[in-house]
C-alpha cells in the first residue's frame, strides 16, 4: 500500500521512531486520550524506519534525531526521497538552536523538543499531518532570512555530517566513541575533524568546545 498524507477528516496515523521504549509508551498513553490520533507503528533505530513505513497508511512520522543506526538527517532525506508527501515531525532532546534549521531544510515539517507541553505536541501533530509547518518564531525567522545572510557563523559552513561530529567533539566524546556511535571508522571521523578545524579556522578541540559554549550549542 502506498503511504500518503491522509485528509484532515481521517484519523492521524503515526509512526513513532525513538530508541527509548518508555518514551514511546508514554506517547502512546498520551495519544490514547485523543480519539483522532493513533500510533500504528514503531521503530527503535534509524535503519528500520523506512522499512516500517512500507505497508502502512500513515499521516505522519514522529522522529527522534539520535538513534542507533542511520542518523536522523539521513533518515529524513531517505523518507523524503521515497515518500515525499509524508510529513515528518522531529521530537528531540536537543534544543532548536542546535538542529532545527538543518532538519527543516532537509525536509522535516516541524521541530519540537521533548520538554514541550503535551498541548503543544498535539497541536504540532495535527498541523503537520494536515500539510502545515511547525517551528518557533525564531526558527521561522532564521529560515525566512537565511538566504540574505552573507556573514554566517562558522558552524553553519559545516556539512550536516561535519556539524554532527563537531557537536559530539564539543560534548567531549573521543574520536573512537564518535566512530562507534555513528558506525564509521576512526579514520573517517579523524578526517571530518580535520575539515571541521580547517573550516572553522581552529587548531584544537578546546577551541571547538569554547566556540560551542559561546554559541549555546551545547
């Protein structure tokens, strides 16, 4: 069965992708009180998300950005390639200023943190499932005027993967830890680190950490 966006009159059918069983259970319990919303499928790692979409008639994917397997950006891009009409709502522990713009540019229809109130989440689910967009005024403004910026912060010159590695370095992870978490070789991560330092005009990790703190990225 082809996955399509359902009309507003039909029940909102959701796939939730998150590697924390208790969080998925909590969402299912919360949505059980809303007769127009139903979780019909789940995934606990990035590799399985698209496979779980196949065969389901979905209105929306709620996606965590940090799971085992494929990272969130890869999953968003794959979903939008195979199911371009299927909306994606990011629900993450990370603040908007760290990832929201990148994910929305990649194709997500909205971004929320896991600290958001249930009413806000329900509003976002209904809006995004009907073809709308959901983001804070600050993120909306950044997206609207992004093309006008000529002097962007250095971290915005990084590719999506470089930015991901940069934040992990800034949080104190070793190259080996990053490689294991991203299922990449240490050599590949080391290459990313070199490019990050070059693009950001820095020489050592301590400078990356200091920069990330100054820009409130960690």
